[in-house]
C-alpha cells in the first residue's frame, strides 16, 4: 500500500480508502462478508474509512466504531458526514442555511455520530451536501471552529454535490475546510478544471468518491440489470442514464490494456493524479478489497495512454435521477 499526505492535516493516508455507503442498505450486502472485508482491508494497509450518519441512520458509523476498537494498534482515520436538516440531496441554491445546516443541527449530528462510533473525536467530519450560497455565513463557520476547539472534530470537509465540482470553491477559500470529497473517475474528469487547482493552492485534501461510477466501471452492469426499490441505484440507473452509460463503458473497454481489468484501469487512472489524497471505493467482500488494494503499487500508466483516456470524459449536469 502506498500512502499520501492528506492536505494540510499532514496525515499519511492509504491511497485506497474504504467507502462505507454500501455496507448499510445496498442490495446484496452480507454482514459476515462485510466484516471479513473490513478486517482484511486493515491487514492490507487501508487506514482511511469514510461513512455517514445517513448510511443506515448510523448503522455504518457503528460498524466503523467497532472496527477501530478491534484494531487498537492501527491508526485508522475516521470520516463521517452530517446530513442536511431537510434531508434532501443535493443542496439546491434556493435552500437556506437554516433549512440545511443551522449551528444547532451541526452540533447535534456531530454528537450523534460520535455516539454511534463510540469514539471521543472524529478525524474528519464533512457536510454531506453543500451549496456555496452559504459559504460566507458566519454561523456555520463559528460552529465548526468551536467543535474543533473542543476536540470533537480534528478536521472539516465538504462532500460536493454530484456533477457540481466547483460548488464549494468559495467555502474552501474561507480557510476553514481541510478536505473535499468529490466524484472523480474516468468519466467524471471535470474536477480537474477548477476544483483541483484551488485544492492544490490551498493544500486541501481530495477524496475521490464513486471511482467505479456506481458500479458501471466494474463492467458488470447490463441493460437487464435491476435493483430493489429501496436501493438508491434503482433511481440512479434510470434508462435515460443506464443506456448511455453502458454505451460509454463498451467504448472504454476497447482501451483496456491486455492483462488489466476495467476496475483496475479505473483506479489507476485516478491514482495517476497527485491532487488526489485517497480513493474510497465501496468494498463489500474480501475479493474486492484485495483487487483494489493491489492497484496501490506506485506504477504509473504511460503519459500517451493517459492522454488517450481523456476522450472518455463525460460532461454532465445534475438531473432528477442524479439526486
């Protein structure tokens, strides 16, 4: 496992982190296999784990807390997220701070997350949705500073709305945000334009989420793929998104080098970018953990090949199915 510096925090975090959304509510989750996968990840050097209160209303946080206590000799970095008060994703421009993140809500959910985790402090607490219309409001600014001063949160971050990578830049320039979590993958290369240069300038950590495009970049989805009604992917992979996604995946497969899998290529593309601090794929079995971790070996893709992969960039904008 290779490690990278997590922005100005100075933490040394594993290039391959662990996204814990799928551990609470996704179709096909197996609790026993999840436990084996989590412990195997720690054995292989994974030390950054990302969860949220919204992942099973604290269930995923409890799983992470148990993992931390089971490995007292390892420094495992814990990251969680505060849901918006109105519980709506994403945060739209017309929503006010009072509707989403009033100070008492920020504190309440920070305390609830710590209770779920069973830990005295969080390494990283993030706003689960964001809109830069609130960036200059001193109320959230003062509250997160207080929680940091009290030792409950060591660093603060923002999880940026889907396909809106620039919608946090004003907040980053306040100097109060230490990390951003953004969708960045072979298709969604757009954060490179505006967001990453600002993060580079301000030494802000970048967490790359959705590296496999909600599963499509694993190459396992088909036109017949369905999900249970309460699985978020049943809405995301609406035919208006599923069909063009599969078409792009088929074109991308033509560029996968011999001896390399599509998921490996997806991870290596992201790892090529030094602006990325860690990637958080969802991993629900040991096989996935081992396949993903092996990509963190320091081997770079040839520059000319990386240039070819640029043709697969897909510029998208928020839509009803992407909420």
